[in-house]
C-alpha cells in the first residue's frame, strides 16, 4: 500500500506516515507540552512525532483529554510546545507564527463566531482579519455561504442559527482565505445526525479543493467516513497511525460473527474450534460470539456446524471491527471512557 | 413547589459564597458609599481663596479696611476652620487678574474713604456651587461687623450660574466613563468569555492591531457620547459657548479624557476574567472617581483625604478644564495644567492598557 502520489491530491493510499519529503505539509518531531499548575504538572502531549501529507484528511482520534486539542493549539500557534519542533508548511511553530497563521484556517472546538453579527458580517469581518482582499471579499463571502447552504440566512444574526448551521458557518469561515491547511477541532461535537452528515459533506467538498484537513474527533464513525489516515492518541501519546483499513487489519481478532440461539449445546464450541477456520468462540446467554479473520468466507462452515447439532439459529450478524475495536485493542479501554478510568488495560500497546 | 424553590435558593447561595471577591465587594460598596458619598456631599466649604485690595488713592489703611479684613479672616462657621483664606493684593488689576485665572474666588475692593456713598466692590467667581453665596454672606457680615456704613456691591463675573449648569459639566465626564466602563469593557470581557478573542489569535492579524482596534473603537464611542452630552448640556442647561475655539477645546478635553479612561478600563477588563468581578470593581471606581471629581459639589467642601484623591483623579481635572471653558470662558492658558495632568494620566493608562491587554493575548 505504500507508494507516493504525484498528484498531491487526496492521497488515501498513503500509510504509516511515510511520504516524499516535499509532500509532507506538517512535520511534528518529538513535540511535548507540559502544563504546570502550582505543584501539579500535567503532560498533555508526550513526545509526539508524525507527518501530515499535503491534500489528505488526517484524523486525530482519541478520548477526551488525550491531548488532541492541545496538539492542535500548538500547531495553530495558540500555545508553544514545551519541547520538540513542529513545522507547518515551511514554517516552524513558535518561530514563524505569523507566517503560519497566514496559511492555516482554524475552526476551534468552542465557537468563536460573533452571534450578534449576521452570517455575512461574520465572514466579512473575519476576511479582513485574514487579509482577504477587500475587492473580492463580498463575493467570496456569498460563495462560501452558498457552500454552507446558508445563502437564505446570510443577513440574519448568527444567534438565530441552529448548532449545525453555526458549525457549518464556522468551518467555511476558516476557509475564507483558501488556507493550505484547515484545522477542525471536533467539528461535529454536539450535532444531531443530520447536521453531522452535512458537515461531513462540507469537509469533503473543501478537501476536494486540495486543502489538507486535520480534524480531531472522538467519533469513530466520523474518522472512518472522512479520514484517509488516522492517528490514535491516548494520554498525550501517539499510539498508532495508519489508514482505517490497516488499523482494522492490525486487530488479531478479525471480524465478529454473532449468532442468536435458543438453547446451548455443550459440544458446539469445541466443534466450531475444530473447523480450524475461526480464532475464538464463546457462548453468552442466547448468543454465540465467534471471531474469525474473514467472517463472510467462513460463515457457511459455521452454519454447517450449527446444523450438525440441530440448533436453530434466530439471527446471524457479521460485523467488521470498528475503529472503536481498534482503540480497545490498542489501549484496553473504550474510547469514550476518558482517561484515568480502567487503567489496568493496555494489551498490545504500540510505541 | 418548596423543594424546587429550595433547590434554586441553594444553588444561588452556593454560587454567591463560592466567589469571595464579589461578597467582599457587595459589602464594601455600601460602606464606601457611606464614606465617600457622605463626605463628598454637603461638607462645610472652607478656605475659599479671597483677595483684598484697598482702592487708589492709597494713603494709609482705612479703619474700614483694617476692621473688615480682620473680620473676614476670622469669619467661620461654628466649630469649623476659617471660611476664607485672605490674600492682600496691591492693586485692583492684579487682584482681578488672579480672579480671572481662578487663583482666587473673589476680589474684594475696599474704597479709600469711609462713607455711606462709597461702595465696597466684590468681584466674584460665580461658576462654583455654594461658594458665591458663602462669599456674599461672609463679606456682607464682615463689613457690617466693622461698624462702618459703606454699602457692599457684588459683581458675579460669570453671571448667574445655576446648579444645573454647574452639574451639567460633570455629566459629560460621566458619559465618557459610563460608555467605556459599561459598554466597551463589558463587550471586551464577553468577547473573551465567548472565545471571540481567541478566534482573532489564529488569524494573521497583528496583536498590535487587535489592541489598537479595541482601544480605538471604545475611545471613539466614549468621545461621541461625551460630545453628544455636551451638546445636550448646551441645549438644556443654558450654558453659552462664546466662541468656536471654546467648542474645539471642549472636544480636545473630551478626547484626551476618553482615550485615558478607555485605556484604564481595557487594563481593568484584562485583569478580570468574569463580568461579575469586573462590575464590582468598576462600580467602586465609578463611585470614587466621580464623587471626588467635583462634579456634584466643590472639592473645597470635601475632607482632606478626599481632596488628596481628587488631586490624582483624572476626572477632577476633566471637570475643572470643562468648567473653565464652558462656564468661565477661559482659554488654553488656564486649562494647560489640567491638560498636562490628563496627558500624563492618559499616557500612563495607555501603556498600562497595552501591556495588560497584550498579556491576555499571549
């Protein structure tokens, strides 16, 4: 899977952080951020290194408090790293901050829209801060409002907007000056499914204009739908970085097959294992849960075993592993439990 | 019903108790009102500077002069210091000049002979509240006590100044303060609470542009508010602007005061993270600065500790400068010390404002 793309366009095929030097639009080398508050020190970002390739949608995935937002704040020049170096485009963070601000667009986690202004005024005001030429600014603002499906709301105060509309406005606002890189910190947090879907569509549209997009999220579905590569962060550390497909392939358990039954037979599990096609099987109340590397291919053999024992099946489902499963595999914890809980896990921790 | 009420009560009370700063300020404010408002208003006005001259042809001090000046120096309200600080001038010209420059509040010209048809002439600064009445009472009583028959003639050199004219000037200063304290700074804190300021920081806009824009917008607002109230003042209180230069001078004073107060407020607003804390501090500043500015009551009538505050109070200089121009028609020469004081204050405030605001942007 590892090869370079000459186009520089959406590069879903790039894996494991390797790419030709010129295509790496963000380079992060051993970046750490330590917050000191009185006698307590918190390491929010702990020796993180990775590259982002030009033109991709890159996902930073992890539970709340994993250090995603801190890393974004470092890259967007809001705070400087305690140690390590990071380059955004050709510019070094904490050294050429003003130049960096000129090539990035940022949509922070908490809204920074002025709710008293209209959507159009918000865009024009921001366009001036971003140095967009006055001559093209009105057209640009209207064009972006159209992208966000907000044309009919252009001259209404943002206060009257729904959460999804505000979010879409904020994302296009970050895109006013056609930045090379767009940072989206939890772009769909707190949105209903419809709005979330619309925001995703918009992110894809912006990416189609050759913008590199970095987004943080703790929604697996979002990362899976949008991102060409995903970095998992946990407790300030980068624990894995790959394409979604490769992440899932790295799980030893493979697909999960769930079969509903009415009554259990003692000989079933040994017989299933005897087929040699599956990795594990266990019975839970009225279900048998089987894991196998290639679920749909081994299913007929499994069904045959059930029939041999004359066990009627009430349901069958095959589920590919999700990124959630990947995270559980990597850390031993569920993604949404946050940090500090269940800290005994950690099987197969990757550097 | 009771359960819900208790829940809300408990929540409100818990929040109130969790902010010691606001608790202290809520108790502190009434006490400060008592001390400042109570002392600043209605105190006995004493040590009014008065000049005395015996008119030409001067041969020797007349008994009228000697007796009346002695009475004037001794004149006081029960258990109070002397009402007048008497300075002897050698000629009417010099005394009148001192009066027009505001160094004395009245010039008392005694005639060179004692007779019922030669008058004691009193030229008095009528632009101050209460002071002309005290001078008139004091001089009349002193001449009467001297036992000589000369009548006293009073000349209010700025005409009759009503209290509304006197107070109207103070309201201009209040407009400046209100606009910045309430309007500008609250908006600034709210912008920060809402994260709007953080939004600025990821754009290529320079930090200095943010500071300039913030201070600039609030200054202009304060300036406009001050100017509008000034025009209002002219329309309803009956003060007369004598010449266009005076109008421009008023605008200059309003502008310098606006930029100084705005910068001070930006510095304060940068120090306080919540609107509540800021509001209690500002209420205190508003009280102490406005009360000691002389807008309500002559500074001469305040106890000395409040007079010291007035000495470093930029609003007091603003009020004095505006009164000099609007009520007394005095020019740049007279208000120059006020402008210098305001200039120093504004420069310090701008530096403080930039430094503190900048720190919140880093």
